[in-house]
C-alpha cells in the first residue's frame, strides 16, 4: 500500500451514533433482517420480493426491496456481468443491506447472485443472525417461457455473454432457509410461507 493510501485509510474511522439498535427496534417494533432471494433470471425473485414487501407492510413492518435491475440503474450502473463485476455487485448490495438493517428496516434482496462464495460474503457483511437465504428454484424451462425480453434465446445464440444458466454457472444454495418454486405455488402462498419463517426473527 502506498503512503498516500495508507494515510487515507488511517484517517477513516467508524463513527458511532447516539441511537442504538435497540432504540431503533423499539421505535419500529421489529428486529431487522435481510431476506436474500437468489435464483435464475425469470425465476420470479423480483415478483416475490415485492409481494413479500406488500405482505409484511400490511402487517406493520417497515421494509424495502433491493432489486437487481433497479440497483443497476444507479448505484451499480458502472458494473457489467463478468464474474468479477458480479462479485462487486453483490458486495455493494450487501453493504447497503447492512446499513438499511442498521437503520432498523427489513430488507428483501432480489439478485441472481449465482456464486455461493459471493452469497457467503454477503452473509458475513450483513451478519449471520440477520441473513435469510431463500432459493427461488423455478426450473429453467419455466424461466425461459417467462422471458419476454428474449434474453435466454439471445444467450443461447451467443449474443449475450456470461448469461447465468447458459454461458455462466449458477451454484444453488446448499442449505437455504427456504426453497420456493414459483411455478408450483401462488404468490400469496409463497409470501405467507416466507413471512412465517421471518416473523420469529422480527419479534421485539
């Protein structure tokens, strides 16, 4: 590390506020958590995330969805889809989710996040006690049927490089908190199942 970088690093010190996590929990009536939805493109992650957000909001919980496409419009618009960029994409999202959890919110994250190592990194950043990994395990053939943008077809023809499930790998979770196939159950049922898993973590 150069002297200038070392000096800059030494000058960065974490600042503690005067409002504790317990204070925020008491204010919002909940403990924070991050629901990390992972699965193939078209699996239904975003649709499920927003349905869960509506379900939890209806029960009085303050929450927010971090969606893969939405985040790439702003915070991560400088990133592509190489393995390195995917890792940085997940790192940034994990840091944002941690900050939002520190603010007391429930975060629902909807990202392909294809690599186990990246999801484990996210777990470490966010915290084991807050991280709830959910595998949206909708089969690829169903994902392709839903693909109105034609991304799978373009990936199969070679027009899109590094497309998860076609020209780039997807590593399923080995021990998720829940596995949901959105082709088999309704959104209402899926949301209720995830809320049931989540509620014990939120109780204050």
